[in-house]
């Protein structure tokens, strides 16, 4: 394929043909559902002879969420991809959920999340996810953070770090609606073995 044609596809100036997408799936094991919609598909890929594997490719974004003082959101470009089995991903995400992987920076979420850990995110969440609590990727005035959110009985939101050296913050719903964006819920964390 000519570089100009590929560039047109990447920039959205032209749409690839069905035949191109079919060949891409066959030769590169690309999940066409994810390519078109950004959602995880459950597409069986045929590799080698008649052996079938069910793999899902998850984008790893070239951004880092701070588990510390905060990092400015710079880019949402895909840096590379993680490929996992359909069975593995089903443990952590509902079918059809939009997923992504990013890297954590800082120590505010230790021991749950350490500096450099890989975070598997569920982008297909709604307000009920925050009401249920958990660890989320949020931005406050353009600063991307990984924090534990909890809704209190009086309607406030606690923004907490798992590291006891960091103080929690309590904000009103109005503040949250105006200044905080909840991007995704962290559903899995992975990283290297660390020394004690």
C-alpha cells in the first residue's frame, strides 16, 4: 500500500474499503470491530492452519495518569497494543466495553498501584460506576490522576489516595460536575515484582 493511502486512512481523509479491512484482519489478526468502533470485539482469528484462537487487541495509550501530584494530559495517541485472550478479558470487562491500557506514575496509590504499573481501563462507564466506588482515571482542570472515588451519604465525593501520606479531599457534586471528568474505571493493575 502506498504511504499516502495509509496516511489518508489514519488522518480520516479516506475510509478503507471492505476488501482492505478483510485483508488486514486475515494477515495482521486485527479485530475489525475494534478498528471501526473502538470497542472490544469478540472475533475469532484464524492463524496458521485450522487452529483458532480468540484474542483481543487492546490499545495502550501514550499518556500517563499520575498516582501522585498530577500529570497534564498530553496525548491520546496509541503507543502500542496488548493482546490478551477473550477468556482473560471477560474476567474484568463486560462484553462490548471500550478498553484501553495506560501507565501509572507516582506513589499516591501505593500499595494498590505503584509507579510504572500498567492499568487496564474500562471506558464504558456511567454515573452509577462512580456511585459504586472504586479506582478511576479522572482529570481535574486538565490534570490526569488515578484516585479512589467514594460517594458519601450526604452527596459529597471523597477523592482518596491509598497511600496514607496523602490527604483525602471532599468535594461537592457541583464542584465535581464543573471541574472533574471521570474518564475510566481501573479494572486491573499489573507491574513487575518489587523488593520489600
